[in-house]
């Protein structure tokens, strides 16, 4: 039975168990003088019976799906001749890929006759796995439902038990984000350690030359300057700074206007139109930057007598990126300024302050934590942008502070290094993980600074 069909049957059984559990609690209530003599409402008894039925079967199904292919692959490989089992892991992966293609009909001939016997074993194991999965999951679901049904008693604290299950579910949900972050950090860290075993960390952090193609030659893979990340971070900060210079003032002033000055009719028109910018794909912004903004800037500055301006520049990418993140700043600032109590405004007006003075001295300081969060979100969005930089700023790792020259960013280089069929054994590919780790640390430091600023100013209004 297919996993999707099995899941639907499992849900159906759980629903039936819920109905029977609820009915049983109502019957027991009649024997003790009514529902008011039960510890919980009948609905909770049914829900607890459903939990007993659904949770074990669902956990078994998820575990089976997670390990089924790995176990079958190991069993098939283990049953093959010794000359195949002695191959390396990468070679065994190619063998398994060929067996899978033969089984699916994508290939008609095999490089080894033993592959056809492996196909027969593969089909047999998959058939047995489907039967075993169906029988065990349904049996465990039905058995759990019977246990939950039998546990129903008038004195059973069904509501407390079900709320405990919900608390556990909420705790597990909250842990997903934490565990995901930890998993990302460790996965990037392990590969970065492999990279730093080849290239000194000082050359990477303080080097001023980025030339990862040198990693193709083992003799110069770790040479000084080949993997210097300074130009990448300089380009990232340059483009992100330009974007924030554009987005933060415009976004904040837009939010102030919409909250404090605009009429309800004007707000209902302007705010949705502004938020449309957030839904435009970044590749569209990239086209706009490459085909419209960059040529216009090149012509403008050359007419002013500037040196020949690059057709791909940090200024073009930064300006368009700033336009893109305006909605992030304005929407969050709008919500935060709206959340400032009107009593604070009324108190300011009562003391004789004007509207502009109230905004500057009362509303803005009170809303500062939320405004900082919005700016931080916009900064993270700018640092992580890739398409606009690729199309408008280029791939050249230039260490320059001139916004009219072509630069690149960390995220663009990560994407470039991991494009195509790459082996994770060369410094060229592993350098992408080192860049990711440095970007993670940079973002973490940015968060710490923002939290410190928020804490300092928030204390004035506690």
C-alpha cells in the first residue's frame, strides 16, 4: 500500500477512535449521574483516545519512511559479490545509481551481470517493506486506539492529559527552529574546518585576493591570497550600505506619513501599493538594475566627467536593492509606530508639543526597538541578496570603496562555487562553507549589537 493511502487510512482510524471514545465517555457519564460528574468533557476523552491511536502509528510511519531506502540499499549491496562490496563509498553510490536506473527501465544493459540479481532482490525487499509497513502501522494504530478506549474512566483527567500533549507539541515545534539553527551551524562548521586544514584561517580572513580557481591546482591551492575573503565582505558591506542608505530613510518617512499624517483613504491606497514591491521577484529587480539603472548611471557619471564607469557597479545594485527592501522597513515601522499608545501622544500634546516634536521626541523613541528590528531585517535581506548582485554588480572580487566599480558579494560567490557537479574534497568547493560560516558570524554579531541598542533605549520607557 502506498504511503499516502496508508496515511489516509490512519487518519480515518483515528477519527473513528475519537468518535467511539467520545461515545464511551457519554455512556459512562450516564452511569455516574451525567456529564457534570465526569472529570472532563466527553470531547477530551475522545481526543485522548485519538492521541493513543494516532501518535504511535504516525511515528512508526515517519521512521519507516525515513530509513526504508537506506536499509534496503544496504541490504541489496550486502548481498552482492565481494568485488562490489570492496568498492569505496563513492563507487558504491554509482553502483546503486546504475541498479536503480536499470530497475526503472532508464537503462537496458548493465556493466555487471550481478546487477540483475540485485534488481530482483531490490523489488522483493521493497514489496516486503510495503507489506510490513502496512501491517505494522495499522496494527499499532488499532492497538493504540483500543488502549486509549479502554483507559476511558469517569475519573480520568482527560483534559489535563490532552493539554499536556498540546504543550509537548508546542515545545517540539519551538525546538525545531533551534535545532535547525544548530544543525546548520554544525554542518557548515565541519566543512569549514576541513577547508581551514588546507588554507590557513589568517589567509582567508585577512587576505585581499580572491581567486578560487587556483584551487584546481593542488600546488597553489593554499597559496597566500588565493582565498582572501576581504574583497567579498567589502563588496557585501558596500552594496548593503548603499541599499540601507536608500531604504531606511525612505521607509521610515513613509511609515511616519502613513501613520501620523495620511488620511484613512490615502493610507488604504498607498500602503497596499507600497507592499506590492515586496512581492516582485528579485530576478525582475535584477533585470531592472542591469538593463535600466546601470546604463543610466554609467551615462550620468560619464557626462559629469568621471572616469570610465563600469557597466556593472555596486551603486546600481545597491540602489535597486534599496528600492526592494523599502517595504520591509516601512511595513514593520508602520506596525510599530501604530502600536505606540495614543495616551503618550495625548500627553505630549497636552504639554504643548507640536506634532513633529511628538513624533521626534515621544513616538520614535518608544518605537525604537521595533524600528531597529525592521532595519535589521532589511540589512539581513540586503546581505543575503544574490540575483540583483549577479546581474548588476558582476562577479569581480575587487577590493574597492568606489561604488562605480564592479564588485561581488559573499552570497554570489557561494552560489558560484556550488554550481554544477562539484566534489567536496577541494578547497575551491569547501571555501563556500567557510564563507557561509563567516557570514553566519557576521549576522550574529549584527544581532547582538542590535539587541544591545534595543535594550539600552527600551530601559528609558520601562
